[in-house]
C-alpha cells in the first residue's frame, strides 16, 4: 500500500507554519507498512487543489489531505474533493445535529456558517469530529481519499482512532522499527563501526538520524506480523550493540532522558540538575517523559558566577581561579545540586555557548559533571556549531554521563 499526503493551506506556502501534519502522518504510516511516496502542500485555491488531488489519485493507493475543513469561506477541501471526483456534497443531518449539540454544551449558539462543515461528498464515511470539523474517507475509483482537519491535535486523534486501523486492515503487512541510541560517538564514527552492516542491509533497513551529540541507528523490518519483523531485527540489533559497546544506550527509551529515567526508577533514585550554559534545557529534557515526577527532583539555573556560589555552594576561590568554566566547578555544581535537592544523582553543565569566547575559553568548551551517591565524574567536551548546537550537546553529554554512572552501579 502506498500513500501520498497533501497539506492544504496558504499559510504552509507562506512559511507561517511548518507542515508538521505531514511529518506526523508519515511517521505513523511507516509503523504500519504504508509507503509514503509524495508530500505536497497546496494553497486554499480550488483549481490548484483539484489539480493536486486529481494527480495524487492517479498515482497513489491512499491520499490523505489535511486542513481546510473549517467553517470559513477559505476552507474548501470538501468542495475540492467534490469537484475532483465529480461527486456532489450532501448535507448530513446527523452531523449537523451533533455540531449543534457541540455548541450547546458550551453554552453557545452555533453560527450558521458552521453547517458547511456537515457537507460531505456523497458516499463518504464520516470520521467523528474532535472539534467542530468532521473528517471523512471516500472510495474514489481505486483510491482511498481521507480528509482530516488541519489542527494537529484533532488530526492525530482521528489518525489513531480511525485512519491507522483502517489502513492496517488493508495493508496486510507490518513495518516495525527499533532504534539504538548512540551517545558520545558521533555519526561518522558510528558509521565506521557498522558500515559493512549498513552496506549489506535489505530487511531490516538501517538508517541514521543525527541529533546534538546523539545518533539514532534505526532498523526497520517488514514482515507479515510484528513477531516476524522483530525476529528479523533482533540479530542485527545485537550485532550493532556489540560493535558500539558502551556508546550504545541500553533499552528502548525514546530519548536519553527517558533511558536515564528508567534506570533511576529501577533504583528508586532521583536526579537534580545544575545548569549554567544550558539555561533550563537539561531540566526541560528531564521533564519530557511521562512519569518524570517519579525521578526528577528539580533544577537550578545558576547562570551568573555568583549564583554558582550562593545557590550551589561552589567554592568562591574556585570561581575566581580556574573560573566558572572548569572541571572542578562542574564537579562542585553537580555535588551542590544533589545536596540542594536531596537527590541521588546531580548533573551539571557549564561552558561557553558562544558566539564570543569567555575567560580565554573557546566557544564550544563544555564541562558536564555527574555526582552519583557521592562519587563525582566530570567530562570535558568540545562542542561545535551555533549556540543551539553547543547547548544541545551539553544536555546530551550530561545525560549520557549520568546514565553511564547509574548503569555502572547495579
Ligand atoms: P479549522 O476547523 O480549525 O478551521 P481546518 O481543517 O480548516 O480546521 P486549517 O484551517 O487548514 O484547518 O488549519 C487550522 C490550523 O491548524 C492552522 O491555523 C494551523 O495552525 C494548523 N495546521 C493546518 N495545517 C497544518 C499542517 N499541515 N501542519 C501543522 N499544522 C497545521
Ligand atoms: Mg480553517
């Protein structure tokens, strides 16, 4: 089964919003073995919409359209689908009733304009509205056409409740991906170690996704069912992990913070963060995962040199010399924040994010520290790129050092 995704909305073409719907849809379709061959974006223009939808229908099994299902005159996806496939729009009394109730429950009168949202192409199956817009799917010749609202939250609800089950039942094949997170090695060094595996790949395929200081090696297998796909991946994953050794983060956590969180929960332990150049990013990363409250105690953003002393208790003398961007200060920050929050693990970042050097330390100088139940380790890293990059690398490095220490203590 192959699919094509069309984003509708002039704001996409103007660069006012990114087409995250296409990204979400593609990622979800990949998990159920539907190949996505095209992404298109088109403005709110009837002629161009019918042209794009018509072409998509000639070359794709499934066409998913997002956006343009609202009540305003520029929302014309319904009309465009009707025109493309020459099926009339029919007002659906059942949907109109639900829409009226939607407004009444909120104590509001339904604007007449909203009734347009209950016009569906004849023969379409409605997808229940999450807000005011119903989605729908329609068999048009050999093509399944699916229309979803543009609002990302509504789109995702319909995707999960209706679209994925519908497509899964049609495709007869599953695609499963697993990722190995690789920390502290870099993309080219990672590749060096597994290049022959990548060159020989077929099923599973192997791909890299590089982030700040972190590489994801993703293996994707297709098979008749999930167990068969996992069986294809297992030996390849084991080989990759063996070759990457300690750089391969254990487990299936989606992020390094999640992996660290899992390790902490398993030890009934907690973490606190002392942040200088990362300014809260480390705390943010640690709170991304659901259930972060089980292990995250808190973070102190001690950006000014003085705050490193007054809040974290770093020695005043050390803040003078060798200065705040140093191995010894990073270590005391980690110890201080663990004490401050009564946490088992203290993480700390200090460094020079740029663009200008600081105290003769070049841009990209990073020290991260981890203090785990009294033992402290510090790492010196040379970051690269702009401020975002340097700060991202600092976050990853701190999390990685923390997970190595916690992992070693089993
Ligand atoms: P509504 O009922 O809210 O009008 P709609 O189906 O008409 O929904 P649009 O008007 O096209 O959808 O978009 C509504 C909002 O959803 C946009 O302002 C935008 O913030 C977001 N949105 C639309 N399309 C996309 C997209 N492809 N990716 C991410 N966000 C989008
Ligand atoms: Mg709209």
